[in-house]
């Protein structure tokens, strides 16, 4: 149980830090340029918090725990990447299929970021569990 809690804390912290840097600094204008009027003036932080809490739990169950069982950070990275591509791809491909004028560039960049972000999140959880768990 202690190992799982450290895996969760490490995953959540990695997710928040990496996505904060991406959304707040690196790609801030990209999303605004791509989505325009679809974006809220400021994000709904309560809803965002729910996403981060749930997604970190999914990363632990589907990527970190298998990696800990295998004793391999590579497993965390690969399972995290697969989960990220699946989760972000579901959103972005569905948006392409159902929303008028949804930008293809938005989906491609967001799916690439989700893949990398989730791999890094899983690695962060794996490292935290190995060091502190």
C-alpha cells in the first residue's frame, strides 16, 4: 500500500509539473491559436483537478504497477506512452470526427504531447515508488 501511495504521489506530481510547463509556457499560444473562441477565458480548475486525480490513478494501475512488477522503468515508459496515446487519441480523434473546424494540427500535437506526458508521468511514479516505497 505504501508503494502504491508513493507511485501515485510521484505520478501526480510529474503530471502536474510537466503539464503545467507545457500548458503554461511551451504551448500556451498554440492552444489559443488553434482553439480560438472555443477556449474559456480561464480554465475550470475544479474540473481540471478531477482529470489530474483520475488520470494519475490510471497511470499507476496501467503503467507504474506493471513496471514495478517487471522491475523496469522502460516498462513504465512504454505502458505510459500507450496509455497516453490511447487517452489523448480518443479525445482528439473523436473531436476531429465530430466537431466542425477542429484543427488537425491541434490533434496531432496534442496526441504527441499526451503520449510523452503520460510516459513521463509513469516514469515519475515508478521512480518515486522505487526510491520511497
